[in-house]
């Protein structure tokens, strides 16, 4: 498992956008794709659509604003441009970057009847990926920073999420040993990659470095394909029952009924939808797993 970063915060890091600098000012405009989870404020059904956000950043003054022209709701593309706010810029020792914009305001389609409030956005390269090859899947997501945003606009609450994200944290597995005594095995190496097809409301889960008990071997990547996605207000869930995993063998995958996942449940657990809780039963309940983790590296803002 490795962490993917995009380099120091500079014009080189922002090469996907227009960048200009001179002695007095250094500015950049960048645009990145993401998914929008949209919840009607009147209690209507939550749905998800793809979109892009552009960021106008003054690197010298540490200010920025956000625009979009394709906030897709009911087959219509809405646009907005926020006000300019101060940014909080963080870099890590290995070149990772986090740019934070808070309390943004604006209007949808320039209409004062549809105000945008409580806008919070992060641009971050501090996220987890796996360097293990899995047949049929790219090794890493698209080479863009992640956009993590939440805001209220018009009659909707909007939060962004990644359609391909890998969650890293702590896994505990419970099982009975040969004497019938329950044992707990903790594994801090497992990585859970979640790949969502929003249109089909389906998800594939790839589990890397899977090991369910101290005496058990570490398994090749495990694929749980075609699980059901349910959109919630400001959150989403993924569920599956009696899923026969595909296990990587060389350059192909093979179904392995021995390790059937009788139950798999995934829940996002924070407003930004960067953290998740996972529970699952394997082999008829012989192994019960729990996981808690995040797809981004936490930043200590006090340092």
C-alpha cells in the first residue's frame, strides 16, 4: 500500500490548469472532476451526478473562489461562481498538498432566489491508493487531486464524493480457534477500494492485503463485484449478500466460493464522506470483520 501525492503546491503541481506568475503575483485556475450527491431540501429522493469544479487560486495572497457550469439537477446544468475567500494551504514533507476554502457564498444561475451558502471545499493530493495490479482495473485512479466539497444551493444540499477511492484504517476480525475460543485479529494493512457506477447504483469492492486470522495466509486481492449502492441524505451505503469473491491469480481472476461474503455492509460516517465503517461475515460467519478508516490522510491543522 502506498500514498499517492502530486507534488508541492506550485505551478508544476497545477499543470492541468492555466498558471501565471511574476514578481508580485502568482495565480492559477484549475478544474477537476468529481461526483455530486444531491439531496432535495424538501425531503425528495437523493441522487448522484457527475460534475467538474474550477478553482481560481491566488497563490501569493492565498485566496480563492470556486465555479461550476455543470451542476446537473433534473437534466439541467446549473452554474455558480462563489465569492473570494482566504485559503488554508498545507504541504507535507513528502510533497503532499491540501488547499482548503471555507464559508463560500454565491448564487445558482445568478438568481438571488437560489443562494449558495455554507460552501466548504478541499483540494487534496493526500489520498490512498494501492500499487498492486488487479486484472480488469487500473492500478490507480485518474491522476487528479480529489475535490471534497459540501454546500447548500437553492433547494438542494450538495456533497461531493469520489467514484474510485481506497479506504485505509484499522480492521478487526473475530473467529473461533481450534479450542472454540473467540479470538480477535487486528490488521492495519488491509485497504478497501470502492469503485462506484453511479448510473447503475452498483459498486465493486477490491480488498487488498486481506488476512482474517493470525495463522491464516495473506490473500491475493479479493473482488466483490456488483454490490448495491443506496443514496442517503449526505451519505451513501453499499450492501451485498452471499457474494462469491473473485480472487486474483496471475493475470486473471477466479471465483472462490470458500471465502463467500455472506454479508457486506459499507456506510460513510462523516459529512465529507471521506470516512467509512465496514462490517462483513465470511465463510458462513466463521470470520466477522469490522473496519473503520478514511480515503484521505488527516491533516493536523495545529502544526
